[in-house]
């Protein structure tokens, strides 16, 4: 039988990339504070991610949660990331434990580790000849309060895995752009995530077995400075796109 999956933040860009390829792959329940503007698969719950009761109810009979809801703006103010990203993510983990969910897939971000892009390393690290690679074992080094909130989400996942045995994967998503990589933006091309690779990656996160993991969510770009090794090992992630093919 298909697994039942709760997708939070379903009305957003990542949600659309995931549902675009995986609409028929799972029994979906979708949650967002914004009602849908188009026909989407499964039941739609309009709720705020910080509403404990609504989130618990949305997880009834759910196997896996893909948690995307949050403020995605790198320049988002503290009040917003504190509520939507940190409190919202804690609410999701707590509800997952209380309702018997097996696995949570958390949308983290490149901005949790953006400060590794030092003046000395850039712009060389965005170019194919440069061998610098982050592999997911490094400590967070956020570039902004949004990045701090994503690092906090990763740490909440670590806690809920260690204390409550929940399977958790944090995906440090790069730059999701539809159709082609960002234009005239080397950093964005280095961390491009195509729509089809995004759907495949989240599919693998739903299916694979793991305890606690951090992986990078990018396509197989020649310019990459994020290692894909862990995602390949743990998830069998096999990206098909490469920003170099769009030069
Ligand atoms: N798009 C990208 O390239 C990247 C995205 N991410 C992360 O992926 C996730 C999804 O990002 P996008 O789809 O790009 O953003 P988006 O803004 O397109 O979608 C986010 C969705 O979450 C919903 N939402 C926000 N706060 C909520 C709350 N308190 N309760 C319920 N729903 C709420 C919004 O209504 C929206 O539909 C975010 O957590 C973001 O930080 C991380 C790195 C890169
Ligand atoms: O976390 C995110 O990162 C991407 C890429 O960052 P950028 O600073 O190169 O634009 C961003 O587009 C997305 O909105 C954000 O959620």
C-alpha cells in the first residue's frame, strides 16, 4: 500500500516541484496556511504550522512528514523566523512523536552554512576547477537569521531523533529554479537544484531508511561545493541535471 505523507508548505515552490513528479506516488495530505489556487492531489488542510492541535490532527494516520512550511527569505526578520521556522518546526517534531509518525524530512538550507563562503574562498569555490567541498559533517555557519533558524531546525531534528527515536533527515537545499539554473549568478549555478532532481531527492528521503542525516540538496553541478556523497550513499540519490549543461 502507498505510504501516507503529510507535506507542509505544499502551496510553495518546493511543494510544487515535489508534487509535480510525485502526485501519484503517495497518499498525500497537504498543509499550508494559504489555501490552494489549483487542483492538488489528496486532502488539503488549511492551518498554521504553529497550531499544535491542527498539526497533530493533520498527522493522524500519517507515515512520513515532509516539512517545508516556513519563511524562506534569507532577509526574513527574527520575529518571523522565530515563529514560522523555529517554533513551527518544533511543533511539527513534537506532533510527529505524539502521533507515531516514523520519519520527518526537514527542508534546511544552504544559508545554514553560508559563512563557509569566505572572501578568501570566493568566487573560486563556485567554479569547476576548485576542489573545496562541504559534506554535511561541518558545524553550521549561518549567514543570516534565516540560516540560524534552519540550523535550529536541524538541531531540533537531532534532539527528536536522539530522545524520541524519530527518523530525521535535514536536506540543505541549494537554489531551486524551474527550467534552467539562475542566470549570471555563479553561486546559484553551483547550488542549483532542478525541479526533477528535487522531486527525486524528496522521493528518496521518503523511501530510504536512516536514523539522523544531513544531506545537500543540489543537482550534480560541475561547479558544486557541496558533496553529494552522503545523499548517494544513504538515499541512492541519482541527480540527472547539471547547471553546466545550460551554459
Ligand atoms: N526554494 C529554495 O530554493 C529553497 C527553499 N528552502 C526551504 O524550503 C522550504 C520551502 O521553500 P519554498 O517553497 O521556496 O518557499 P515558499 O514561500 O514558496 O513556500 C513556503 C510555503 O510555506 C507556507 N507557510 C509559511 N509559513 C507557514 C506557517 N506558519 N504555517 C503554514 N504554512 C506556512 C507558505 O504559505 C508557503 O506556501 C522553506 O522552508 C525554505 O526555507 C531552502 C533552501 C532553498
Ligand atoms: O534558502 C534559500 O536559499 C535559496 C538560495 O539562496 P540565494 O541567497 O542564493 O538566493 C533562496 O533562493 C531561497 O529563497 C531560500 O529559501
